[in-house]
């Protein structure tokens, strides 16, 4: 595997929603690759301020580039990436460049937790004389979803004060402050026609122009080069503190903070937990997602509960407790002045699952939940169940058979929510199988608080086993009462049926039927990267997630593999084998370890959103995905732990007592 790969991506996050990211090669392949990308209204309002840099060395033998970029039509220049001798991500991204004359340069990048700040440094591996580093910062000042182009409004002017250099490229956009021990010379210019290959492959605009106000110079023979970048309204630097001392303090603090994580997965999990207001939320994925309801509640169990972050879990659940509207929770957390997006039938139910498992984990850990917090959580659960039982938006309602019906034309309410114009790719109107599993599990958790839900639970459980079983395939229907037509079924082989056996507290099938479902899913849907969203051979199956927006959205849930689904599948696989130590160890080696082998393929230390349905199951979509990593952590720490392999089928009443 080449050290200079532009397929492998690194990520540094600030705990506020901002981040820095790029490729191991240093070649930016996405519009989101940047060094200083803060969240101006944490965790949203993300702006790209500093995209990257052009760097080169001057030695007695001449000038040598240390950076590379891709330009239109498809030219890589200069050739700095060829000099990358090694790369490591722990404790932060570090490159070693090897020059022909034996000079080795070590380059570090890290983002400081709790501040929109990135620290960069360069130093010689061994002392050499007459080595000068030159660096041109590349600036924009744009929304992180857009692209920047040469224009007359960009303000190149710099304010220089001792070791502080500041630019304010546009009115109304945060300025950039650099704290450095280098010498700055003002030489404004434009760099034009950067080509972002990942954007191009996704059928999106892919060309960008960036501005460079000037050049920094360092004598590496005398000292380490330091460049600390932040936004103008953060007075983090004092003119009395040298850039070297500033870097030393930041480096020591970050090394200590990162050293507290026991494993690589646990450290990566922290990237998704960020500040929102006075509380905490979960970023669904980097680089383009913010916080989403469904994703947050699914990921919370692995990111927070399995890692002992119970206080963060409580903050997240309490933050969402007050947003229930007619039984529904927003699928996207509302920003100030914006209306919440109430367009998911399952987000509210996943919230109840998360609350139930939070309380169970607190009890097991001996952590008391205050009466006031428990009251708020109980009220939210009752409000959700009552709203769904009486009926709410999008024809979501409790049917006479005790199951939950949902959906209307033009709306995608389940996690399979791709929509192209007016075309809902997988509408799944009626009674989707995983929605019933969530509904019954939510009733079960609610019944621990209030007996009013017990009758519905008993009726729904009985009906589920009768109505969803497909004897011909030895599996479950994906949807019954399709389009609200009684008796019409969708027998497509999809992974949603696995939630009747795994991923949730209750098993809703007999042992014999549960085993047949797990076997069917393993045979037709399992891959080393997760479960396919549709089995090969089914109508509409798409083997690859490629092409423009329409082509990709059409394939999103039509075969494309989802790593997060491995969590419920493996839990089900272990359960039907009795959760024995032998089953747990077999599942770890057969399913979890192959998944974790992908931690070094796309988003380093993380797992991607999706992958192609067919071998080699190339990672696609978002390279850093919260629920993918969360479910891997849940498997590692909870499901495949000998202390609790596969979960309990019956609760202990005291878990839900004040």
C-alpha cells in the first residue's frame, strides 16, 4: 500500500463540529478537505477558511517540493507526494519526507479539542545546514458545501503583528489568524483550477480557485517551523507567548488527552461527540453530515454506552427529550430559526431504544439517574408512544392488528430514505418489518414505566409472528399491507428483517424461525463490510454505488452494503446459537475482525457509510460514519463480550426504577 495514497483519508476534529481532513498523499480530492474548517454556530455553520498549502524546501542542491495538488484536466503538480517516506495517524497525522540528498523532514498536523484551531509543524529528522522551508497558505472563505472561484472581492491584505499574521478575505466571514515563528512576505496570487477527483466521480462540480496572500519562510536548520491557525474572534494567542511555546503547550495537552483512550476505536468514537449549545450531540458522519436523529440514537449505544461515556449519553437524550412533536422527533436537529425536519417514522422509536439501554447500562455500572432526568425521559417515551398510538403525521398510526402503519406517496419515512425529485426509490408504505420490531421493543420499554402499553405489546407481538413469516423463503416479508392495502406483501430479501432477532432487546420469533432468518440473511446479504440492502437477483438490484447523484441515489438502498447493519446481524447470529463462548469467539473472528480490517482503507481509524454490493466491496459515501463505528464498538464491547454475549431477552424491573 503506497504511503502517498489519495484514497486513504485522515480526520482531526475539534469537538465543536469543525474539523481538518485530507488524504495521505496531501492531494485534496474533496471540497471538504481543508486545514481550518470551523463550525461558526457549533456544530453547524461550517466554513472552509484555509484549504491547504503549497510547500517547498530550499537546500544547497536546489528547490524541492513537499506538496502536490491535482489540477484540471487531470495533472498532479508538483511532485512532493512522491517524497513521502512514511505516514502515521497516531496520535495525529504525521508525514516523513525523504529527499534525494538524505534530508528527512517530519511534518505534523493536529486539531485542538474545544477550539477551532489547527497546529502544523515541520522539523528536520537530523541536523542539517542551509535548509529553508517556504509555504504558501491557500485560502477561500466559503460554506463547506460550495466551491470558491477567483473574484475581485477577495481581500488579500494582511495584518502583521510580531508573530501574528491575520487576513479577513470577505466581509461577514470569519478571518484567519496565524501564529508563527516564520517570516511572512506579502505576495498575493491566485491558484486556479484545482480538480477534486472524488467530487468529479460523484457527478458534482469539481473545480476550485484559491487565493494565496503571501509566503511564510523558516530556517529549519535553526528551529522547528510552527504555524498555528485559528479564527479571528478567538484570542488564543498572546504576543508574549512565542509560537514555539504555544505549539509545545498545545502538543502536550493533546497528547495527554488522546492518551486517555484505551483503544483506537474508542479514540475514533470521540470524533462524533460534539457540543451543541450547552449540551452534546452526535455528528452522523464526516465530512458532510451534521447531527441527525435516527443516526444519533443508533450510534449512541456504541459510541457512548459501550465506552462508558454515560454523562454524554444523558446530555444527548435529555437534549432531544424536549423536541417531541405529536409523537415524532426531528430527523435533523433544528438550528436556530429553522423548522425541524419531522420526516422519519423510526427516529422516535430508536430514541426509546437508546433511553432503555442507557438506563440499563447505568444500572449495571451503578450510576444513579436523577429523578428529574428520569421524569423527562419517561415523559418523552410516553409522548412518543401516545402520539403513534393515536396517529400522527404521514399516516403513521396504530392499526387494529396492533402493528404500526406508516407512509404516504412522495415521502420516505424509513432509514431507506433515498428520494430523487418526486421519485421515492424505496417507499415502503404500509408496515415495514423493522418499524414493527422497533415499535414492539418501544412498547416493551414503555411498559416498564406504565402498564398501559402492555396490552398493545402482547397483541402486536402475536400479530407480528403471524403476519410477517414467509414460509416459502424461510424469512420475513419486508413490508406487509403494502400501500395500506390489506394482505399485499413485499417479499424482497432485505436486511430489515434482522431486527426481529438482533439489534434490539426482544427476539420476536421462535428459535427455529429466528435461526432460519439469520441463515437466510447470512447466505444472501452478508459481506465482510456489512449487509447488502437488497439481495442479488432481486428486481432493482444494483451491484455498484457509482455515477452521478441520480445513479448513486438509485443504488443507495438497492444492494449497496451498510456496515452498521453488521451490529444487529452478528447479535442475531450469536443469539440463535445460544450466546455460548464458542459462538461469540466464532462471530468475532468470522464477522467483526474482517470488518475492522477496513479501518485502514478509507477513513483511517474509522468505518465508511457504505460500500459496493459486489467484491471488492469498495468503500463509498461518507468515509467517517458514526453508526458504522458505533455498531462495531457495540459488537466489540457489548455483544461479543463474554460478560454479556448477545443481550438479555427480559429486563430487570429495577433498571427502570427511580
